[in-house]
C-alpha cells in the first residue's frame, strides 16, 4: 500500500525509493526491512553519498561537503539494520566502518577541529531520541554494532559513557529530559523530569556492556 499510495514531499519521489535526507532514508531502510520492501536502492544511495570525511550530512543537497554527527549516526543505524537483516555487502560494511570512525574520532560528542562539545544536547537525554546525536543515542548504536561484529567497546567512547553514568539517578533510573519538538499522534514516555523506562533501558544496557568489557 505504501508503494502505491505514498510519495515524498520532496520532488514527489516514490516512497521506497527514498529521498535526499539521510535521516529520513535511514528510517525508511529500517521500516522497509521490517515490512519486507525492496530498499536496496536506498542502501546503495548511502554508499554513493558518503562524504570524503567518512560520514553523511542531510545538507549535502545544499552543497555541504562536511559530515554531521546527527546525519552520520542516523545513516549508520540504517546501514546496521541492513547488515543485521541481510549480512550486507563489502560496500555497505566499508561505509559503516568509515561512519563509525568519523564519530569515534570525535569521541561521539566533540568537534574534531576545536575539541569543544558539538552542542548542549550531548547530555540531554530525551525519548524518543529521533535524529539527535547525544551520548546515549550514539553509545546505544555502538553497543548494537559490537554485538553484530563481536567487537569490544572502543576506548574513545569513555567520555560519552561517563556522561551517561553521571545522568543516572540514585534509584538507578534516567530522567526524561523532554522530547524534541514536532507533531506526535500520542505521547508514549514519561513527562520531562520523570523517570523514563526507555532511557533507563538504554542506559542500563550501555553501561552493562561497557563495564563488562572493562572487567
């Protein structure tokens, strides 16, 4: 039904063909895998649109030549979902590795040029996470990737992990910082300032994964 009845606002492109936004295309890949749609063309798009520094940027269509931590993380999520479902290809695996290195070179949360934090959102943990590359969102991606690859956590994640640990409350939970703005059909997590079951799940999994590798 989506193939016949849904098209993107951008240039009226067919739904399962994707569009020009990395984050949109990444979620379309994941949804397509779940629904059994043919998303091979979108996966190839990610390989073709990787930027010279190893990552992706949704603003490439406006001429950007430098990757974004947000766009790169979401692109990686789409590629990882594809590999989990299909084993991927040499090209998709190479693209995923380069995107991961882009984030790791920046310790997930810092600018490579200045060493400053990429933004105030790096320790702002809200659910749903949507497009934002914060410490918890990025660390959860790397946890999932390590399970697929059979690899240990990269030590360059240490600072991001400590931000996650610092946000844990005395009762073991993580608080909802507040979701990103945008229209939703219904709310499905705790209000801002209240313990979040989803964030707590992600936080516990990430810390358990990290700490087990350090022991």
